[in-house]
C-alpha cells in the first residue's frame, strides 16, 4: 500500500480548536497528505461554516443537529452512510473513526473478511465516563465502546491507562500512540494586556473546554480560598468555552461572579493563545477524566510549571518540575496552589512532547498497514 486513501470522521470541524480531537485530526491529516496520501474529512455541518479543503485535505460536510444528545448520534448515522457508499466503490483503504460516539454504527459495515479496507478507531478518552452526557448518553457511549471492541480492526489509545482498561475489561489489544504538539511561539503580553490587563507571571491559567470533567468547580472553590488566605494579587484566568454544557458553564461563571481575581476570556486562539501560554506563572488542569490533554502538552511545550490532578493520563506526561494534587480534593488543590505561589518560579524549562507529529503519523501508518 503506497498511497493510502483515508477517511476520518468523529471530529466536529477542521480546522478548529474546538477540542483536542479536532487538533489531533487536523495535525494527522495534514501530515498524511504531505506524504502523498489522500485524506477526506467529514466535518459536522455548521451554519456559516463551509470548507471544502484545508492543507490539501478534502473536506465534506455531514448533516447533524448541533444539540447535546443528538449531535454525535445524527452525525454518526449520516457519516456512516456516506462512508459505506464510498467503500462500496472500492475507493478507500482506511476508515479512521475518532472518539467513541462516532462509531455507533460500526455493525453496519461488512465483516472483516468481506471487505478490502481497514477500520481503525482512536479512543480519545473513555467518553461514557464524562458526566456531561447524563445516564442515557453514558449508556449510549458505553454501547459504542463495545461495538468498537467487536468490530474495529485496530484500536489506538492515547494513554497507558486506557490501554490497560481495554485489556482488563475486554481482553482487547490496542496500540498506544500519544498525542503531540506543535512548536511553541513565544510572545510578550501585548494583546492579553490590552484586553484583560494581564502581565507576565501575574496569572494562573486554565485553558480548555468548560465541561464538568475538567474540574473547574474545584479550581474556583480552591482559588477563592487561596485569595482569602494569601491575599495574592495574581489572577486566575479561565480560557475556553462550553461544549454542549451551557448549564455547567453558567454555573461556573455564576460562582465566580463579582470576584475580580477571576477572569473569563472565552475561546482564544492564535496570538491570544500564544500570549497566554507564554506568560502564565502556573498552568492548572484539575480534571477528573482525560484522554491525553493537548492543552497540557502545549503548556509543557511553553515551559509552564503545571499543577495537575493525579489521574494517570495527566501524570503520564508531566515532568519533575510539575505538581500533583488529589483529584476532586479542593483542600489539596488549594494547598498546592499556595505551595506554587510561595515557590516564586522564575525559570521555566520547555518540555518536548514524547513524540513529534511526524512520529505520531509514522506509528499511525504502521497501524494502517498491519
């Protein structure tokens, strides 16, 4: 197999930074095309967004309804129908699903011996564990997970912990390929100073989706205690937007209402994103669940000292300069933030990711060719 013809689906929109899945899909597809492969992405149809190509990648929109509980299911149904039509014509070598919900209809494909293409699924995290989905959503995603185990030719996981989970629960072998990040661009605090009054080393940063599993409610409660006990003048910056979680976002925002030490920037990208990472005193990731956080990898690449919850997916990627607290424990998080404030950091060491995107694609191609 010289030129590989690949369809990727499961993400929302590429190019975008809506979440880690979108970043990973964009980077993988770009590098695969650079090497002479054909890649078609199925974006979820969004009002006002129409993209037919990006970095040499072909893009098609798939109908969906942008509502929690319906988006992933409707998209998966129509994307699966599109893929099957292409596969019947013999014009595909690999169908690469990303995330569990996109694989809801894997059973509609022919059995392995009856098709001449490979089905690969990347697990970006155990989605059924994410509290934002509720009981029905969690059961549906667990149902999808079981289909992946039964019908996928190959499964890629992003962490050793998830690899162990699939082996223990399903006796299913998976391939571990961690995420990567692009080379950091260091910037002085110009835009963030104008918009939010932020200066170098004078704020603590959370950057990611505003969803329950990221643990922002722990962070805000802990931060209020930190300010009360230390009288610090540093700010807590929360950068990101909701993802079908407006109720949670509103509750988090309301809990910080009137607190001038907490700044919500909304979604950031490009220069603002680079400035936030370049000038943070500390990056905090208080999550209960992760696959492998792109935001954490980016923070490390910028040399940020990081304070993370003690879940295995976080501990797997941090270095010895980072700090860990017991996940879900507000008191421990508060104590660790105070410890970090008292440390008076003035030197950050940039950490290279475990793999470059080129190496990630090397390993992905090996999976395609198995």
